[in-house]
C-alpha cells in the first residue's frame, strides 16, 4: 500500500524513492509486524483470559506441562493479524504471488482456528480429526498450486548443492507441492510443544527464505548464484519479513514461561506459509535443511508410531515428538528450547552456504 501511495511521489521529493527498494520495504515489514505484536500483545492476552480461551493439555503428556493448563492460547490470531497488516502495508499489491501466499496462510489459519475452537469447547486435546484436517489442507494447497501452474510457473525442481540438476516434474508437481506445504504445516504444528520452541526456528527459516526470495527475484543475482529466477519473487521477501517480525514479537510473550501459546491457528498457518514460500521461489528441498528442526520433529512421530505398530508396543523415543524425549530424560524445558534454536541457526547458516556451494 505504501509502495503505491508514496513511491509515485518520488518525482516531487526524492526521499520517497526508498519505497522502490525491496530491502527497505522488507525491513519495514519486519519492524511493523514486530511492533504490532508488541503493542497489542498484552491486550490480546487479557482478552483471551477474559474469554477463558486457554490451552488444553494432552493427558499423556509430561507431568510438568499440566501447569500450562488454561494459559491463553490462539495467539496465532495476533501473529496472522500482524503478518497480514505488515504485508499489505509494505508489499507491492500488484504482485499475484503475494496474494497466493496470503490466501494459503489465511486458509490454514482458519483450519487451525477451527481445530483450536473444538479443543477449547470440548475441553480435550483432540480437535479436528486428522483426516478432516488433511483434507482441508490439501484442498487449499491444491487450489493455490493449480492457480500457479495455470500460468507460467516453472515445475522444475531446484536441488541444494547442485547447480545444473533440475528434474522436471510437469503434472507430478501438484502432489509434490501438497507434500511440501501440508508437510511443513503439520511439522511446525508438531514442533509447537514447548515455550518458544516453534517460534524460534520459524524466525530462522523465514529469515533465510527472505534472502533467497530477494535473490530469486533479481535476475542478475539469480543468474550469478545459479538459482532459479522467479519474476516477482522479490515481493515474497516482504512477506517473509512480516513472518520474521510477527514471530519475533510473539516470542516476546511466548518465551519460557509462556504468557500465551500460538495454538494451531498459528502453527498450521506459519508452516503452510513457509512451505508455500519454498514452492514459489523454487527452493523446495532447501526447506528440509533450513527447517531441519521441523523435519526431525515430524520424523520422530512417524518413526515412533510406525515402530510401535510393527513391534507390538515398543518405542524408539521415550515420548514423541522428540522434544518430549529430552524432557523425559531430565532436561529442563528452557534447555531443550535453546539447544533446538542453536541447531536451527546452524542449519540456517548451512542453507545460506548452499548459495556458493553448487
């Protein structure tokens, strides 16, 4: 919005020329989303408390988590409000990629909000059925991917560390996109089990994708670094900036001991947003690296459930997702969270290194 309102005035006053630069607007999106959450965070928490919208703890979870029962949840609504506001304020709204990202993010936010509502109203941790949740997620992602593929969308894959290996997917790209986006959405949801655990890696992942989006949208830099050029992808950097700012602001209230939880409305939408960014800027497999924490959390659940069934009741981990495994081993919650953040930062740096190691 600011781009359309203020940039045309640069002929009258040269200072307005800064709104032309994606770097400036990305920073603006980070700060705007951050301050929206910081300014309204306390009021939002008080509102959730008054309406008795509190966390429902799973009965088979660690005993230390029972004290979290009733802590305000659905903080993802505040994250989404900050993300959307910052994006609309700073992005070039003529870029259709921005609207695709917003649509997918809001759709998954609605699914998460419905799931949270069912948990709170029924006072149990079940919520929507897994099949129902997956069905709605797939419908949203399929619609967005089909819309992209109906244009000049490139269905070649980009592989980290390989500059010339780009497999062509054609029609198979649609189910692949479903796997990436729906997988990312549910992986972030599984990671959101400790105070600040999901928000930290989301900040790292979105920061890395901010850089890749900017480079992918710059023809000369993309050619020099041998990454796919995507017309209009630069505006995706502004969206990523909004994710970074909103997640950082939320972390202010969500760090141990948490004053509020993001709920499924936050984790499902943030994961889907990151997955869709990966699809749009053609860095799908990079998500496995930079989002390694989310991948490990999801795999721990898959391995635990699979091994439990084939072994007749035996377990690989003391509890899954595997952040609970370390709690069961005696690690304090803040230690688990900070160490996972450190791993996430290392993975983020490794992802950045792929720009030159090709």
